[in-house]
């Protein structure tokens, strides 16, 4: 019996591919390995979305129409989201990455599509913030208005789940914005199990962060948490769960259609080749007579 396990079991020796850990344990292992980098990345991203926070406060608290001016610069959160997602995706898939360099590079490459998506997100956020309470109030007076109220909530939920695929596809493919949105809509039900896991986890994190920000006694802690934790953590959950769905149903079919090998698979094969185990092909070592041991100096 060895110190950390039993190595006396007969067999072919070390397995070529060691047993994979359960996704839950692998998730936390990979996350904690890159936790400090993800916290730094969260702070960088937080600086880009400050206008959104200010705009939401103006809409919900003051009613000041100056938030319309903030909408003009709020689109910048799109390229920032794409850049953050690119870095987080690399961490979640355990690819080598340099945080600041890759963030700047992804920001530039996805600037156009990111701005478009940023403005779409801004319009959608404002619409849902205004529409959901409005339909709720109208439904209390007229029951028939529960129909648009439920439709509005359903659209908001689906649109939120589409983001588990939109930004990972944006930073991983050369698809057009129309193709990205269409694929994201289809991937939500295709990867339903992983989508729902991601949705529940994300809503818990968002609700917890929101409560800390709303309550006066916990607002300083909530603001500190928002600066270093929730955005990259939710994105990490989405990339860890949903990027394999994108790879299977979007990226791999593209290379299959061209008859080419997926570069990600090629990288895996090269790594495996370096450590290829040929124990089964080795011949038994003939027994030799005992000789005097040599001393290595």
C-alpha cells in the first residue's frame, strides 16, 4: 500500500487518459486555480459598465431623462463583454492566456459586433425594466393583461439565456451578428440541461449581489463584491457549461463540412502524443544475473 493509494494492482500501468473528475469538482478546481486573475478581470470589466449602473439608478430612482445620454456610451459594454468572455473561456477550458493582452486583443477584434450587441442589450434592459412593472400593474386591473405580462417575462428569460451562447460565439467564431443571435436562440433548447444549470446558478449569484447592493447596511460590501466577483463568476459558469455545446453544434460541424480537423482536437492530439503510453507493446525484460550495483556520482 502506497502513501497516497494502492499501486500494487496488476494491469498495463499508468492510464493514457486519467479518469476525469466530476464536472462539479472540476469546475471548482479550475475556478480556484484562476480565481485571482478572474477577480482582476472582473474589476476591469466593472469599469466599463459603470454607465449602465448610473443609467439604471436614474431610471428607477430619479426619473431624470439624462439617462438617454448614457445610452450613447453604454454600447461599450458589448466589446468589453466579448473581451471578458474570451479570457474567461480560455480559463474555463484551461487554455494558456495572458489576461491583459488577450483582453485588449479581443476588445479590438470584436469592437463592431460588440457595439451592436451592447446597444441591443441596453435597449432590452431598458425595455424590460419599464415593461415588466407596467404590465404587472395593468394585469392587476385587467386579467387579460397577464398575457403580455407573461410574454414579457418569457422573452426576458430567453434573452438572458441566449447570452450564455452569444458572447462565447462572438469571440470564438467569424459568424455574423444575425447568425450568432439565431444560433444562440437554437442552442438554448439544444443544450437545455446545461442551460438551466447555468440559469439557476446565475440567478442565485445575481439575486445575492443585488440584495447586498440594495440593503443600506450591506451596500459597501455589495459594491466591493460587484467590483471583484459576480461578472466573471457568472461568465465562468456559462463558459464552463455552455461552450462545449457551442463546440459540438457550431464549431465542429464547420470543420466537418470542410473536411478539416478542428484545431482544438489537433492540439489535444499533439499533447497526447508527447505522453503516449506504449506499455502494452513492450516486451518482457529478460532476467539477468545479479550484478554488483553501480554508484552514480
